[in-house]
């Protein structure tokens, strides 16, 4: 039917209410903008992010404004309880416990950053190559991962301590050598499921190289799972460092770590419980903060929850 043949009484003007129905209320968002919008609605995740920022701030700038150092001793003021002068009290050697807890935060956060970098640069690359290449290469690379994962962490740390001595260096080498294994397996599984997608086949057809397909297509599409896994592994790395320091395989005196502070306070637990309470609560708060953030990121980065 031609428009000029339609009777005039069949036409009806559109009112303002009808126009509003066709209006796009929510603006278009990218994947990461929508993820950030959903993350902000998760109160526990934002609380964890806020706590992490506070911990980093105290660890970096807190000791600068203090009149004490982590190694300054005053035997006349040993084992004093919390006061206005010493907020967390003092240890058996008269050292300010508050400053030592802040320096312990530096050690734990350094371990967290190292674990994140190792997971990202070694685990992601290794797992991506293994999953994309497949076949015999994948089989050999995964058998190497199996061999590394069978080595007990404590045994490996003891061997390194005998060879290069105890301290932060041995902990960093321990985490750098074996901590990427779980990430490699997760990334391999993601790449195995993504490499058969149409956009990967199109990239192959256009002549894209293996490296280009990995860093432009496969790894970016698996980045949500990678970020969540890294965030959830940071508490494990902090606990591992604290545990190694607790059993004497961590940093050497007079440097302080949350694990070494807890170990030193264990002997006087009944008389001076505050010496164990403060480093223990610092470990708990940090691990909870990263776990809250990791749970929030897992929900925010899940494309199935996008609306």
C-alpha cells in the first residue's frame, strides 16, 4: 500500500510519553566499565579495596613519620604494654611493635607484588603457549608443571636456605620458581576453550602469527579469569611468607615480618598476648581484604552476570 493512499484518519501523532518509551535510558558501556560499575555495588569488595589501599599507605609512609625504627632497642622498656607512646607496646628487646608491624607489612606486600608479577609474566605466558600449541609441546610443558608441583614448598625453601641463606631473597626465589604453576594450568584451560573460536580462526586465516594471536586475542579474552586468580592467590602468598618466617625460614633479624613477629611472641603468649595479637590481626585483615576483593572481581568480571 502506498503512503499517499492511506486515509488521514489512520494517522496518529506520537505523544511525548511514547517517545520516552523508545529512548535508550542507559548509555552504552564497555566490558570493563560495566565490570567496574558492578564492582562498586559490591560493598564487601569495595571494603576490601579500601582496606588494601590503607594497608599500602601505612606500610609505605607510616614509618617515615615515626620517631622509632624497627631495629632500635631499649632493654629498659622491654615487654611494655600498649600505650600512647608505643601504640602496640614493645617486644622483649624494647623495640616499638607498631613500627615492626608496619615493616612486616612491607615484607608481606613485597611478597604479594612479586607473586602477582610472577603469576602474570610466567604463568600466563607459559600456560598460554602450552594451551595454544597443543600436541606434544603441550604434553611436555604440562609434565614439567607436574614435576614442579610435586616438590613440597617447605623442602624447597629449606634447600634454598642451605644454598643461599635465609632471608627475603630465598622467599622471593621460592615463590618465583614454583608459584606460577596454578596460574599456568588455569590459563592453559582457558586458551584450550578459546582457541577454537571464530575470531581465532579468522586471525589464522589472515596470517596472524602465534604471538599476535596470543597477546591480541587469547590472553585479553581470558584476562577476567587471570585477574581473579591473581587476586585470590595473593593471600596464599602472604600466608606462605608468614608461615616460612614463623618456622625460621624467612627474613633474618633484626628485620621484621608478620610471621617472625608471631614466632617471637609465641614464647611469652601467656604473659604478653598483645605481641602475638597485633601481627596476627594484621595477617587476618590483609588476607580478608584480598579475599573480599577477589570475590567481588569474580562476580564483576563474569560476563554471564552482565545486564
